[in-house]
C-alpha cells in the first residue's frame, strides 16, 4: 500500500538562504554580547563602557527591528525544516542543533521581554542592574541565563561549522575557529561570575530606583505584572508552537504506512529502506557509510550518487538540489542522496561518486565528482 504524499524533502532554496543569513546575523550579535560579558573580568564599569560598542550597536532604534526580525525568521525557518524533513535520523550534532533551536526562544523570553519593557519605561538596563537582578533578586533567572548562553552558543556554532565544512574555500580555517568556539563562552561565563561576585561583595540591591536616573527625573513606574504576563505568553506560546510541530511530525508518521524500497549501492551492498525517507536517511539508518559534509542540507554535493537503475518514479530535483548540482556541473542521472525522497515501493540501484570519508581538507579544494561524459568514458 502506498503512503500519503510526503512533504518536500527540504525547505525551499530561499528559505534555506534566509536561515543561513539570519543565523549568521544572530551569531554575530551573540558573539558581541559574550565579548561584552567577558569584560566582567575587568569590572562592571568596563562592561557598561563597552556596551554601546558591542551589544548597543545591535539594539539601536534602527538595528533592533532587524535583530528581532532575524530571530523570528530564523525560528520559523527552523520549525519549517523540522516539519518538512523526511526523517530526523541524522547525526547527533544534527539532532542537538535542531532541539537547541527549539529551546532558544523560550529561554530568551525571560530575559529579552523584561529588558525591552524596562527600557520602554525609561529604565537604563545596564550591567549593574542586570547583575543585581540575576545574583540577588532572582538567582533562578541567572541560572536560566547561563543555560540560555550555552544553548544559543551550541546551536550557533553547530550551524556555523556545519555550514563552513561544506565550503572547500574556507574549510581549512576550521581548526583556527575551534579554540575560539570554546574560549568565547568560557570567558563570558567567567566575566558573568566575576560581575556577580562584585555585586555580592558590595551588597548592592536590585532596586530600580538605585539605577542611574538623571537628577530630578521621576522614578519610572515599572509594570512588573505586565512584564510577567508578556513573558509567560512568549514562553508558553513558543513552547506550544514547537510542541505542535513535533506533534505534526508524529501524526504524519503514525498515519503513514511505509513501503519497502530495495536500495543497492554498487560495490557496497544492498539495504532495505522505506518510503518517507530520503535516500541518505535510508543509508544512514542502515549504517551504510555515505559522504555528507553538510549533514543532509543539500549544500555540499558530497552525497551525490549516480542512478544506475530504478523502478521508482523519481521526482525532479528541487531548486535547492538543482542549484547544488549546477554548481558542480552535474545533472541527468546524478542526484543528491539527501534530497532524493523515496516516495513509493520499488528498487533503486545507485553508485556513490565520493568515498564515505570524503572531506575537502584532505581530498582537494573541490568535490571529485566526475561529469557525465567522464563517467561514460
């Protein structure tokens, strides 16, 4: 029995590009924010002196809407990717990145909503105030910020390294980036801890009236109750949306009736996949090694296979797959395993074009994919 039509194997090319661009923008902001936190190793004054040049540049009246838009677009694109993906049987790194992406917005709600609403009523949310709140008034919120820092950084770095290792022109720079990926959050956490130690030693309280208010200016009327309500709405709303996406995937899997697909890889062996998977997912599920530097995102072209014979009605390449194949001057019977969905029962015989341990660093600056003419010769 054939299964219901599956969704597209991956998000459209435009959605994929938006996800990359917004992800890089958000990672730039997070990096500056962590650099600002690391100055806590010097003093609270140093943190606030650098704030306009680090975090402040991203939160001006002009850039703040861009930052918020990037967050929303990136979150929606991530949800769409999880929803439309044929299966979630990726690598551990792939799964960690997906799950951490779902947790970013709920964790950010507690911090971002309060900061924005306090600023709107005229409170200067400097690092002195933030340290008072997180270390004296609400230490539980402080722990959540540490968790947020860790989750956001892991999510961003996983996406960045996955994106870069699929680019032959920059892959050799990765060994230089790994130490930075560790040093930046460690220094930020140390700076955050030192700022907290300063607040605890000085015994400063988290009272809004003690912040830097111009002489003679009225004390801001802080809407604590409204802040709590908006925070809860954002927190539980984002959690509900994430849960609905995962539920939709579960329902789709529950109502589907997968059919077997016999897959034979020349010189490797034969496995049995099932409809609803991509070719790459089927190979990975059966522990058959196959090159995929971008973890099945259709960017690197290293999972390319030549279709030798098939009884399946193979769908045409998606715009994303076609763009990658065109970049390597491929077409016709060459397809990307990560973008080729198995939509009906039958058999498929393929030949992989790259060794399973292929990487740009050790095998050359470009994928060693033969052209159709070279393969025929």
